[in-house]
C-alpha cells in the first residue's frame, strides 16, 4: 500500500510548492529534470530539480523504513552526477508513521558517503499553512501538528477559494495523505462534509490503482488455477481486494467493522453491488444500511 501514497505525494511535489521547497533547499523555485537513467538496472528517482544556482536537488520520498536505502541513494547520486557533473544535494524525506530507522549514509573503510535525512514531522505545519499555495497547505497534514482539527480547518480555508474541480482534486489528495497519519475520519468531518463538493471515489487515482491491482491479482489467481473455476476464484479474490482498498480509502479505520464480513461473502454478484455502493455512501453507517451488512 505504500506505493499508493507515492501517487499522491509525487503529484503534489511536482507542483513545486514554493514554501515547502524553500524549507528544504533555500530556494522557492526550480526546473524539473528527466529522472530516467539508462542503466541495466532500472532506476527512476522520485524528484530531481535543477536549482537557480545550477546545483541539483534530489529527493526520495519514503513512507516505510527500507532496508539498504543508503545504497539506493548512492546509486542515484552516481547516476545523476555522471549526467550533470554539478554539485548534488540529496535528501531522504520520511513521511511514514513508524519511527524513522534508516541510515543517512555509507561508512566503509573504502567508501564514505552521506546525505541528509529528514522526518517530515520535524517541520511545523504552521510554516506551510502560512503560505497561500494549496500544495503547501496539503503537505502540512503530514507535518508536526499541535491541533489536527485547527490544521484541517486552515487547510479547508485554502481549498475553499479554489475552482470546484480543483477543490475535488485537493480533497481527494488530502484524504489519501491523511491515511498516513490515521486521521481519515477527521478529514471527513472537518473538510469533506463542510465543502460544497461531491467526491466520486471511483475517479480517485489511488482507488483506481487499488482496483487495478485487485484485478491483476484476480487474473493471476485465475491463470494459476488453469481452468474456469480457478479463474472465477481469482476474480472473486481480486474483487474483494478492490473493495477492501476502496473502503479503507473512503472510510478509514471505521471500515474494519465490515471488511471481515465482506471477505466471507461468496456471491460474486453481491460483491459487485457492494463495490458500487461505496460510491453512494457518505459514511460507514450509510454503507451498512445500503448493503445490508451488519
């Protein structure tokens, strides 16, 4: 599921929120560079920006503690430098919930290499909320918050002045990121229900990715079985995976009360109707009422 957060985070970061970039680099602007490098082992950095002083800022986003991350960072440094031949500033930005445990470099007898590593919670959300940029406000949900409700109200105020289409996009992004902090219900309470927009979960990029993964899993299971019954079981499993993902995205932890019951349902047609009901329900209570799940 950590890959799903990448969709939202990379999309925000590539808008180059000025205040956020200045907090990380000292500059408010930069130029994006191609992040694909021709090597035998495919490597694509999360973010590579040419700063106004011609140096390169490279940032990786991590929602989980990854073993040997320092070696991946070293690979990126080498690849970028061979192409650009200018000073490189590297940052590993951790956005996860668990304590940060990754190393900030490699210290061998024949190799010394280091980079900056930062937990996004080291940034006070007020720093970003003081910006008029909606992307800065969006990222503040991951930063240090003394009062989550007050923070969400401030974010909502930034979103309210946007065109309706952009409001929807930002609310969906906020919902996705809030799952990293376990405050999806607060987002629903303080932002979604108090804004004049209707969010269609079926158009949510993260939801679509989860649904696609579920379908892939279903096809994979069906292929393994090698006959019609196996394919049917695979599609059934894939549909359940898609429903779980959609419920978690839209209702957060409150969906746990129904997920186990949905897993036990064998009627494929009923599962299809349950999946369609997710779009219609505004909360988990309404979802239970529509589907008849108690």
